[in-house]
C-alpha cells in the first residue's frame, strides 16, 4: 500500500514540476516577443522544474513515463498559459475559447 501512495505522491510532484515548466516556457516566450530579449531566468526555472518533474516521474513510473506523463502535462500547461497571456487563442468550431477583451472606459471625465 505504501508503494502505491508513494507513486501517487511522486506523480503529483511531477505534475507540479511539468506544469511549472510549461508555464515558464510560455512566460519566457511572451517576454521574448514583448522585449525582444531572452529571459534567461525563466529558461533556467523551466530547466530546473523539468529536471525535478522528470526525476519524480522516473522514480515513480520509469523513463517512459517522462515522455507519456510529462509530455502531456508540459504541453497542456504551456497551451493554457500561452492562451492566458494572449500569445495565441484556441479556436473550436469557429468560437474562440478565451475571454473577450473589453475596452475600459474612464469612469470620470477629466476636466481641465
């Protein structure tokens, strides 16, 4: 029973690591597009989280789990964060699955 619980805990930690990796890569890409400079700190964080997730997955399930479990988790977190940042939008049946951006109007007019 302890073996199963330990594997589940390792996979939860791996999921956190891979999700952080995908989010860090999306933020790094967004900052590269906005500032035209590489954010080496975000790439370093992404590498560190990937190694953490890969080690947890390798201990819990084996090396094949890194590709099967980690690849899906990393891809999904990257897509969700990139869509949240506005790098691209996911479209299903002609509808964009993102919140509509509304224009903000000033509540008070400035009188000069």
